C-alpha cells in the first residue's frame, strides 16, 4: 500500500473548463483516500506505520527489515496485502482491520462537499483499494457516508488492486453501470486509465507526490484536472 516512486514525472495536465456539463451524469465513482478528503490530512502516514508494524509482528522482525519487505511486496504485487497473501497466506481481514485502525480526527467534516453531492443527481459509489470499514470510517467523519449507495472495496475486487482493469469491469457489471454516462474521480492518475478505456469521463484530483503524477504526461486518459474537489463539484452541481 505504500506508494511507489516515479522519478521525472511530467507536468500535470491543465484544468478543464465548463464542469457544469457533467452535472447529469448517471453515476459518480469516487476514490477515497486523498480524494474525498485532502492529502494534507496525512492519514497515510498512520496507515504506513501500521502496515510495517503488522509485518514486523507477523515475521518477528525489526521495523527496518519490515519496511524493506513491505516495499518489495508493493513492487512485486501492486499492494502489500496481495504480496502477503500470495507468498505467506496472510488473512486479509486481519490485515485490513489492523492497518486501518487509525485516528481520523484530522479529517474535518465538509459541508460544501456534502451539499455538492446532494445536488448532483447521479448515483454515487466509493471505489477504494482499502476496506469497507475504512471507507465508512472516513466518509462518516466527513459527514457524507449516506450520500453513497455502495462501497466497492478491495474485497469486492477479489483483492486485485487498481489499476488492474479486471475489478473495474467487475464494478461496472455488479452495479449496472453504463461507463459512457459515468465520471470517475481519483488522486492517482494511472488509476484513471482503465476507467477511460471503458469509456468513463475521468477526473484527476491533482497531487504533488510522484506516484500521484505518474502517467499524467500522456494526458489522454484524464479529462478534467482539479485542485479543490468540493469547490469543483459545487461548480458542476450548479446553483
């Protein structure tokens, strides 16, 4: 789950104008972490520590060695969990419960985001590489959990993480989604490529980390780039 690095990532794509044209899309799919809440909350620092604590305890090793193993799992499998499951048959439920047992009080409720979601008429779904419990914890803190009809989490994805295209297809089938009438919102640019390939409109919440920007330069899979999601969604929703 620790983000990879990508040296020399290209400059972000420019923001797109006239977002109000998107108002009547039938479905909105939102990533969770660093998307529905700002990256400045820095929740991932807590998750990263919990991941390494889990590995250290499971293998009875020190934290430095745990971090080395964690990075290797991520490089080889896309997520630490998938590496632990594939090589060591780790219980995914126990892992997710442990790593997402974090303090979310740094996330502030967002009345603007809640209002914008209320005024967007389409269905709303959270799609996360995390767990339902984590999504409900965060979205509950934001005061928006009741705006979403479903959370499609890593369990629903068969523990296959973004940006593998297979869980995107599963999401579309399971929830009866027409990709051509859907917007997907993400902070990691490469995770929008499978959505774009399916025909979705894609919205990148601009991030400054190299792993968030990787793949932006190609530009073809990013339709809109935003810096402040609540304000942008409010503009989409209109008065």
